[in-house]
C-alpha cells in the first residue's frame, strides 16, 4: 500500500491538540461527511477538510525557496 503524504496549509487547533502549518500528514481514508482522516508523524489521528492540506511539490518540500 502506498501512503499519500500531504502538508498542512493552516494551523488546526482542537481540544485534543494542535496540528501546525507545515506539518506532514498521511492520508488514511475519507469519511462519509467528506472529512479526511489523516495521521500525523506521531501517529495521532486527525479529521481535516480537503482544503486544509496540499500535495503540491513546492509545499511538500521541507524548505521552501526564499525570495532573493
């Protein structure tokens, strides 16, 4: 099974913790209500909207290019 990785676009805060902008998550499944079930690098399960993550290569790189 191939894991699809995504990068979080905006910080998501809940009563259970915080998923920070730029964190990597791995897609698990899509829920009936349209939310995505993803797992962070520590193994915690999060439910996010599809619009809150990206898989574009620039956003997935660990270090984005700085403006020269």
